[in-house]
């Protein structure tokens, strides 16, 4: 005899309730510090960018450039005047936050080809960028990563 369905319960309790494993979780974000003493941190353009490019060496240039193109498209929408850039960045914030979702999707779609550092990179930076000034620093850092990646990365496209 079947038990009546109760809202909030599964119609087949054993089928859905017990088959759940631990919930999936994204990696915790690490805060990136873009400025030191009011100036752009030079290591972001040099040592840290080179180290990230080395960790992303297995990522194809095409895969990395797709994300870089998204960032450049957002950057082009910002005006040059700093006071106007902040207001425009607030309008772009949701589009910028989408980078994290796109990275999660790309990572899950190509786990064997994309290292965890790829996903962590976007999680960290989306978490850390709070305003247009931070976004500009992120853009420069990402540009440096892409440049170093040209040396360390895979030559083939995908």
C-alpha cells in the first residue's frame, strides 16, 4: 500500500534522499590585494602573473583568450574618467560576476584539460574586485598572465 504524498517529502524517499552525497562546493575564494601603499602591486604584473601562467600551462591559448576577450569587452565599456568609471562599473558588476559562472561551466565541461587553478583564478578575482580601480588592476594582471602564458602554455588551440 502506498503512503500518501506529503508536500516537502520525496514521492520515492529511498530513491532521492539516500542517494545524495555530500553537497558540492566551489573552492573558497582567496582575497587578492591589488594595491600596496596606494600603488598597483608590481608583483601582480611580474612574478605572480608568470607563476599563474606556469600553473595554467596545460590550458590552451584559445581557452584562456576566450575569457580574456570577455574581460576586454567589459573594460571597453568603462569611461576613462575615474568618477564616471565607478558608476559604470556598478552597472557592469553583474556581467563581471558572470566570469565566475563561466569559469565553473568551462571547468566542469573540461575537467581533464583545465587545472583547478583555472577555476580558482576566476573565483579569487571575482571575489576581490570591488570597484572600477580594482577591475582595472585585474585587467592588467590578467593581461600579464596571458602574455606569460604565450611562452609557457600549449601551442595548440581547442
